[in-house]
């Protein structure tokens, strides 16, 4: 026979399992998911390209020697400013060229004296016109030989063709160089420009006269407003890029090779519908967002034109005045009731 205590314990367990003894209606309803929202308000928006560029010179000279031999003199180094005519390099083994020049100049002196005598004799009628012409021909031949000898001797000495800055030295004293070897590169600092490339699909949207927002690592925190000055006439067949140039600000110092970051507006939308990029969702049917209608979440499929600076420009699917869920979208589903979180009042700094 079971004891009264055991019977009472079993009865209490049955009551707990069956839920008996709990007043009806005490269950608490699950709280509605809280979402942050943003109302669609069309605003002007510019589509920009984010590009990179480099400071390069337009006027560049690659200096080389037509002669062969060791470098016996190198009078400049990288970064030196030189004037036109400055002697930069001398190539050895020039003795034969110098001897040929001296010989040709002596021959020219003799032919000039002979022509003067022939001219005087012709004035007195002592020689014929043909004899004077022969003397003139010999003189011209001697002049040509002297010019060739002078040019050959100059092949062993390299001078600056114009004033500029030495960008690179490719040969040092003691190096043996074959003919037409580049010894140095000279550039004109006044010809520096910003050169950048645009992908082929955007190339026709860029033209001279357009404005650029440019930042240089060498000038942190400063933005330069530059103008596109030149568009190259062909697409790079390997990289599928079109090259452009922009003029530089004259009141700043720029160096060859400086790196730049560019923002170039290629399309302006007077009334763009945008949402935060974080508001977008995606499934097998495509991209979509949640909008709030009558305190319920509704799925809305959208087409995205492009994303820039954290904002997605919507080409179709949304209209002005609609309220888009921008926070808490992971906790809701289509048709579910939601509670909209009131936005804090913006501070003066915001």
C-alpha cells in the first residue's frame, strides 16, 4: 500500500507536466523585432571613378653616345640641374677622331688659301673659269670633310641639349659602353604632368576640360582641383586602358614619380534614389531590401546601378517616400510585424 506522502508527490509531478495549476493568459508575447529605418529622399548624386596616377615629364631626353669605348668622364649625378651645353660624359678612345679633325682642319685651311689665289688669278684673267670652279669644289669638299671629322669627334663628348634635371644615370666612369647605349636621362621639370589611365568601358566618358579631385601622398590632407588636359588617341591593346593627362598646380613642388589618387565624376544624377549598402540583401532571386508598410516588413526586389562611398544607387524597385530597413534586417522576415526605432536627434557636430 502506497504511503500518502508518495501519492501526493506523484500528483504534484503530474500537475507540473500537464501545466495544470498555471492561470491561463499568463504567457508573455514575444517582443517585436526592432529595426532602424531610412526614408527614401531623392538627392543629387555623382558617379565617380576612383583612379591612380603618377607624375611624369613630357619633355625627356635619353642621352647616348654614337662612339664606343670606356666612360672617362661623368660630370653629373641624379637630381643635378644642368644648363644647355653642359658637358655630361666623355667616351675614351677619341685620339684617332681628334687627329682626323686636326688633319681635316689643316686641309680646309689649305683649300681656302688656294681658292683665294685662284680667285685673284681669275680676276686678272690668268686662269679660266673652269679652273676657278675646280678650286671651289675642292674647298667645298674640304669643308664637308672637316664637318664630318668635327661631328665624329663630338660623338665622344655628350652635352646637355637643353636645360633640365638629370633623372637617371645609367653609366659610370670606367664602364665600357657600346655605340648608342643610353648613358643618362634628362627631363624638363616645367613639363611635369599627372598621367593616369581609365578603363576602356569608361574611356569615352572622360574628356579634356573635366575636373579632377586629386590627393598626393606627399601632401597629406590636401586635395588638388586639377583639369584634364589631354586624352591619348588609342586604347592600350594589352591592358585595355586609355591614357589621360592633367596639368599640375604651379604653386606646388612636384617630383618625377609622385603617386596620386584621383576622383573623377563621369555621370551626374539630379535625383538619385540611394540606400546604405548595408541595407541590401541577396538570395537566389536577386538583390532586395525590406521596407516597412503599416508596421510590417515587406520584401522589395531592387536593381542596383552602382555602389559608391557606402551608398547603393537604386535604378528600379524603390520610390521616394518609402521607408527602408537599414538596421536589424537580419532578424525579420517578409510579412512580420516590426517596431521602428526612433532615430536620435542629430547633434550639432553631425
